[in-house]
C-alpha cells in the first residue's frame, strides 16, 4: 500500500508540472511589502504630512514624492519587518520639485527593490503599494503621533532606529497604519504632462514645471499612497505612485505614476544614489518556449496514463488481499478524486454573552465560528478588524487567501456595518463587491460576506 501511495503521489506531481511555468525572476509580494515605508513628515509650518516610500538600496535610502517631504522640519519613517515595527529619523538626500521625486537617507534596514529599465506597455498589468489607511481614518493620527513624540529624544532614533512594536500593538487601530496594501490595475498609456508643484513649505501651488513622463493607470489611489512603489508583473519598480497633481481636459483627476525609465532612473543617477536596474521584458514574461510546451504536454499525458494504471493496480491489489473493506476503499478513492475534501468540522458551541456570530466556511472543510461581544467592539474603539494578521486583528482568520487586514465590522445603535480595509482581494456582500475601501455598508441578519476563498454569514445572537 505504501509503495502504491508513493507511486500515486509522484504521478500527481508530474501532472502539476505543466502549470509550473511561472517566471523564476518574479519578486515575491512579501519582499515588495517589506520594502515599503510609511512617511510621517512634520513641516516647518507645523502641519503634518503622511505618505509612502520604498527602499532603493542597502544603505537605507528611500524614494518618495517631493510633496511628501517638502518643507520638512523632521522626517520619520515607520517600517514593519520580521514581526517588528521600527521608527527611524531621515534626512532629505535629493529632491526634484518638477518631477515630484525625492530620496531620503536613513539607517533603515529593508530589502531594496530593483527598477525595471524596460518601461511597461499599454494594457500591462501593474500594482501600486502604499499606506492609505491613516489618511482614511483620522482617529489614527493622535495615538500614532503620541508614540512618535515620546521617542524624539531617543539617541538611537538617528542611528539604528527605535523598536516601537510594543507601543503599536497596544492599539490595533494604530498598528495597522504600518501594514502596506496593494491594488491591481492596468496601464492606460505613457504620456508627458506638466505637474503642479509645491513651494518650499510644502504647500500646493498652481505653478507648473517642465514636462514629466508619467504612466497613467486605472488604480484607485487613496491619500497616504503618494510615493509608494508602482510595480509591474515581474515585481520590479515601473514608477513612483503620484498624487492627483494635474488635471485632464474637463477637470477629471488622473491616476498616474512617475515613470521609472524616463524620470526615476535619471534622477537617481544625477544625484549619485545607488540602485539596481533589471531589464525584464514584460511582453515575454512567463511564456514557455515551443520545446517546453512539447515536453510539458508529453509529461502530462504520460503522468495521466500512470495515474490511471496506478489506480487500477491498487484496486486489484486491495481486493485480492481483502485487507481493506470495499466501503472504506471507495470512500478514500472518492475523497482523493475530489481533491482530498473532508466533511466540514463542526466548531464548538459559542460561549454565553455573544452578541453577533460570524460563521466562516471555505474549501477543504475549512470552518471557523467567531462570537463577538459588546466588549470586543469597545476594545477596538467601536470596530473589530478581521484578517490574517493576529497582531493587528481582533478576529484573526487562519487562511492564506485572506488579506492581513481584510475588513472591519462596526456596531452603531444596535446595527452592524462592514467596510473593506483596502484588501488585495476585496470584500463582497451578498455577491456585490464593496468598491470603496473604508466605506461602510449596513448588514442585516443572514447577510453573506465573501473574501478570498472564504464566505461568512452574519447572525444576531440574543
């Protein structure tokens, strides 16, 4: 039996080979997110600006937009990696008002993102990364700035950085501000425009500089995303996420990124900032050669024949030896043919005092039943965050298809509301997708939520 099980396993592995043509040069999402940095800038005028950026080299230099750091008195960087949240002080290394580009120096330690020296073509798949949550949730400002203010005199702030993990985890609504999120989209076109500039104090003006090459796209960009990495399908930098700093004819705001090839690379070279350029042609990425297609097809056909023969021989062997009851074998074979699915596991009964119930189900018998009490909402300042990251979520869901912060639930006047937290996979209510991140929608008894590969039913408990 053990011998035939090994045979079946190897056969199934061979069948999977044709689908394993993913390009080995693609940079993992976790590495991209580990490169992202949250900016908090205290202006000379006393105003505070927030934005995003990304590590460009192993010296701790970070790229962002000029309007994020213009007129800065102090610049602070928040970075999350290896389950630690670090606070750093930074200084402006170079800036370009007209192209809205800047780079700051720090002692931050994070993976550097390479730049693709081949520009993306129209209709190419792209993704923007950044930190929009703090701009949409004004209540997060005060506690975050209190934490930063308490560390201003720390001698390590300008050297190795200060570990503020404990402070950030004490308030989950603050901790989520250092978790980057990504959104998918398509390139519309590459064009040239004159961007609106900011003055030396960081205030917006109607002045325009030189013509700048930008990449227009269809990704919704929220406040706080400015300066984040604009990533192509290979995981390399194709641009720097820009703010709505020019308008098309008719007055509509345009979603764009400042082009890496025409603007960012020359900017870094002119200021002697080190970086890595990788020429990856996206038009040929992931396409197998004719020889590979033939080999994959032959391997797939051979593996399919091997599986059929293995199942027949295994069936004959167990019938002759009579070691396994026919019913047990048929049930095991049925489960194997259905991807190993098992009956859903029934969770234990919920404790007394539960006000709301969230029954989460998914593939392969996944089930998680969550009870929410009034005290749970009080602890989260009226909200309970649902997601994969247990450090920053009141309701952690242990499933890889769920974003680290998927959604939040809020109770007001006896009613419950839901909002997507700018997750990578989105959230649906009764089949309809929540289009705007952090925009709450009322729920009623029996409504069905969908996120990742999971679904959940909300019920009221009395």
